[in-house]
């Protein structure tokens, strides 16, 4: 086979001569002693990688040119692959020397601004910029040629995982046909795939990720809504519980107030009936009775009236306690302040219980109790006669 004809360098316009790499790949290089040229300074590895990219692009059915400048020299593609029908162009960039992620991103954006997407290729092990821009890692295989060993990914089970390793020409064939696309990953990755921003995958896998993330977003939103609903229900329950507590407190307060009011009314009735009961017993027995200071539990909280040492009557017992003291009260005269009170007590007392309705007034019993200098106001235990008014 005849060696390729001499070419002219696009950069410095000086002749370039055909050479052959140790692996047998033919390429062009500047002649010894050529003037300074940016292309002349590139390493053999970089130049060979460009040739491999161009050859693979042609194998994939594209037209390929080396060192193509962009408008006004804003960028220069190592290899510019294009559709023979002119439908698309794509820069294939060989990047072996160190470069910062920001610089390579800026170079990518300059080409993209002119409608030329790019793919960056390196045989270095995971350089810092890898995955920041559309990129793959290639590796030489026995017998010649390059294989894409890192950069492809597939979506499975809600995560990205490493895709297959394919020949460089096959990878480019997929890229040119749109069967694989550069994709900004959002879902997590599964080891050993590195968590790179940009991956190469099929449009179907990209759609699966989007559907998965949408479903996850809906699930999380529903979980949040359910959480908020449960929190709202709990808040309402707590408010209702507090409302019930407050109402119960009010009821207890009202009950206490009613109870205290009932006790106060009872004490007023008992006080008002002390004198009428005293007069009633004195008229009926001819003896001055003794009226206790306050109600007693054994007399259903009524105030007992004694004749001598013997209970004779009880003033205004509590109706709800009469049943428990029914037998004790049976032999006594029960004094009440109204017909209504009489009926309430009669309903709890023994049949035939004597109940007298007295007309009470504000006056209390005249001093029938021992003078304050005496030791006790209780009835005498020695059988002395009744106390005198």
C-alpha cells in the first residue's frame, strides 16, 4: 500500500510527512526543523488519539476532519465529525494533558454556542474533569483499536449503574444516530460507577430516570401531605381535647359553684329556722330545747334540736342524705322551710315521717346556748334540765 501523500499543516501551512506509530497506525507529523507550531508541540499520544477518533468516526459513517477552527477562531476541534448529508456536526476532543474542570467546561460551552456539541476522550484514569462535560474513557485493546471502558451507564432499580464496554467506532455510531445521548444524571449511582454529573445513556434510560424521580417526588409529596393531614388531625384532636378539658373545668366550676350555693342556701335556711324550730319545740314540749351550732352527718347534715339529752327534731336535713339516715330520723320531727323541700325529703324518708314546714325569717334563736365563758355548747351529760332562753 502506498503511503499517504504529503499534507499541509492547517495551523502553520508547512508540509507534514507520513509516519507510522509503533502500533502500526499511520499519521502525519511536521518535518524536522519545521517552524514553531501549536500542532507540532502536541505529544505523539495526543496526535495518535486524534487519528483514532477520526478513523472511528469514519467507521461509524461520519465525515471527519482534524484541527477544524470555529468561527473567528473561537475554538478548534481536534476532530470535527459531521453528517455526510450536513444534518449535524460534533467535535471529538482528545484530552490527555491536565486541565481544570472550569476550563474544559468553558471550551465545551464555546463550541456549543456555535451549535457544535462535543465529546471528550481520554485514556487517563478518571481525571478531575471527567463527567463534568460529556466524556468517556478509552483503552487500547490487543490487536489495535480503542474501547470505551467508562462513561456509558444504564438505569436500573432507581439507580444508575455502569454500562457496557464497546468499541470506539460502535460508541460513535450510537452517538451519531442518537441511540445514546449525553445526560445530566440526577438519580444516585450504584458502585462501582462514579457519581459523575454527565453520563452517556439511551434516551429510554433518561426517560426512566425522569419517570422514577417524578414518582419519587409524588410519593414524597403524598407522604408530606399525609404527614400534614395526620398532624392537622392531631392538632384538631388536641384542640378538641383541650376544649373538653376547659368545658369540664367550667362544669366542675359551675358544679362547685352550685354546690357551694346549695350549701350557702342550706345554711341560710337552717339559720332562718333555728328560732321557729326552737319556738315550735318549746310550745309542743313545754321545755326549752337546745339547738346545735351546725349540721351533723348522722342527721343527714341537718341541725339537730335536743330536748334534754334526747334529739327531738332536725332542721333542714339534706334530701340526698336522708335515705342513709332514714331510721335515725324516723322518730324525729323534720323542720323544713318550704313545701318543695318537704316533698323532696318525704320522697327519701320513711313513710309517715313527720315533716313540719316553718315560716323562717332572718332572726336567729335567742341566746339559748351556754354563755361563752362555759366550756362547751354541747348538751349536758349529767341529766340537768334544759337550758333557759
